[in-house]
């Protein structure tokens, strides 16, 4: 009797603790076991999913999972499965075979992550594990995401994060079917992306709090993420949050003779870009290189927290406003965003920006409301596509509890696990036309108070588990989520994600 067909108890037992929860899951009697005879059936178009499955399972199991025409683990790509959409998948596990189907390759990648979660938690180990029965329960799963945009923003400008950690962070996102890594690459405190035409952006602007990435590292990160169904979205801040750029190239500011250092404070800096033609040329050059490095559709150009004080005091900016027929220097913000947004749209990209009111960005922008969820409704009513990012429920730099043992965080509030879980990107009381404009949601991890990768992981998880649940499945079952998270925490432990101490008040971590 082969390992594939040896008997298992007929009872199904408790449902697997998958995070995020699949849309439909039915457990069946029996189990399927992966062993050294297990092979993959890999028809055309499924090679990337097969490679990912091998890569993810090999460190702990040592199983080769070779391709074979009669392999018992079958990957199938069928465009006729239109009900699964771009990212959905169907997974059927029987005692003798596994069938993973999808209409698009992205769906197969997500199905691989579910198969991974069905295996014992030790499968997530990065070193060999001996004596484990690598079996999965027999199930039928049909799973599609509620939202297309399920993201996490990581600020690498305030505190530089090593490229190896970015690869690991992508892996953690993919495990939870989060499909966007939004990289905040530039700010007042640092410029982390190289631009060939402006070497001092990283030479001078990348010095405090770390360093900068190479072009090769960023291209490699994009490829690593794509292999896991994750898109890397770059953010290059403008026209505010640019002190690091102005430290490198003072002539881009409103006072070209002034020499500034990279900002070593937190908060909003009053120094902003000038509005002369050379600045626009600079921004276009930078964004052209950004687009060469990051091939995804979306490019984020910030746009928020841009004081207009310097423009109001600058004769050149006042003159520019008059020449453009604007009401005054304050209107230069919208004018600037329109010009830069048009450059991106002409290149076939979609500009993203933070909205502070819901009506402060040009029509071509997809917007991220962060101050108030009501701004998302206002933007959607104006015709913007919307990615909900309200700080009260998605900013992970806020402490997770009021426990004195919590490390320092952004002052002003608590964002606990249940608050993240309760995030509703498209509330029921929105009119259908506005709700249809919501692409999804994402969490934000600003790093003023996050100097290390371990601290970033501590703040990210398990709160990103809650966001994944909201964005993928939309189920509202807090006790059920807590129960699944109790088991899922073992997976995070195996991965070495720092665990929060138990807190009876929040219920965010369990012993």
C-alpha cells in the first residue's frame, strides 16, 4: 500500500484554520499525504505555481515534487472558469489526488498558499523537519477575493529596511493573500531609490537612518513578489515631504541659495519643491526611472501634507500661479499634481495619491483616503477609484494596546486587532455606484518609531491577518476569526514572527 492510499480516520474533524477564511470550504473524510513519491502534473501555464509550491515546501520537507504526466497533484489553468475571476481558485483534496484549478495564474498562486496552510505548521520552517506526516485534510474549497486591492504599505524612508527583509515581508503578505506591497521610498528623512541622472538623491539624501537600494535589488524584489502574486507599488513623494531631495539638489526648492540637511525630525516639514520648469523636468526624469524599475500599473506620488507657505512667499511661485490663471499660490498644489499625473497617464500608468478631503486630486488619480473614511465616499462620488486607508483602523505604527509594555509608537490613539478587523472598505450605507469604486484597502506602517525589521513584523502581525480577512473574504465572525488565529499563531511562530505578550483586555494574542 502506497503512502498516498494508506487509510486515515474517516471523520472530518474541525475545519482547517485558514487565514483569510475561504469563501466556501467543505471538509471531507480522509487525508492526502505528500511524500518522496509525490509528483506534480504541470500543464502549460502552470509552471510558475509549480515552482512556487516546490520552493515553499522544500526547506522543511525536502520533497522534490518532480513534474510527471501522471502526477497526483494536478495544477490546472482553465480560462473557462470565469466565476473564479483573476485571483480565485478551486481546490479539491481527496485521499489519492489533489486538484488545484484557476482561470488565471494568479489564482493558482493563491491556491498554493492555501495548500501550504493545510499542511502542518512545521512546513513553514526554513530548516529540515524530520518525522512529520506531511498530510492535508480532504477538502473542497472555492475561493475568490472580495477586493482586488489588498495591500500593506511599508515606509522605508524614515528608517531604511534591508532588502532581505523586504523579500521576507513579501513572503508574509503572500501567505495571507495580500497582493500589494506599497513601498514608501522617499520623504523628508531619506531617499532610498537610485536615479541615474541624480546620484546625490541617494548619495546625500540616503544617509540618515540607513541607506539606499540598488536598481538591481529593486528589480529583484519586483520579480520575487511577482512570483508570489504580489505587485510592488513605488511611492515617490511630491511636491511636499521632499527635504531629502532638496538637501541633495537645493536648486529644486523655492530658495535655491539655501543649503539644507536631510531632516532629522518627524512630522510635516515646510520645505517643498519649487514650481519652475526644472522641477517638473526633475520629477518626470525620476518617475521615468521609477516606471522602468517597477512595471506595475500604479505609481504613487504622495501629494499630501504639502504646506504652501513657501509658495506664498516665493515671487517665482506667485508669478507661476498668475501665469497659469490660478486663484493664488495655494492652487499650485492641484496644478502640480495634474501636470505630474498627466505624465504618468501618458505613459499608460495610473497615478495614486493620498487624499486629505476627497476632492483635492485631479480626476486621473486613484485616491487613498487616510484622514477620514468619509473622504473615500466623497472621492468615489466624484468618480475616483478608491483604496481605503483610514488611519484610525489601518495605521499600524499606532500602538496595539495601552499596555505600558508596548514599545513607543505614533502618539494619539490605539489601533488594536479588533479595530483592524472591523475595517469596512465599502460600507453598506454607501450607494452602490460609490461602493463599486472601492478597489480595496491597505494597512500603513510608517517607521518613525520602527528602527528594525523585527519591530516592523511585531507591529504588522497579527493585525495584517485581520486586514487580510477583511479584504479577501469579508466575513464578519470575530469569535471564529480569533479561533482560527489561535492556530495560525503557531504558523507565525514557526516563521519567527515576534509574538506579542498575552493581554486580557485586547484579546489580540493568546497563550
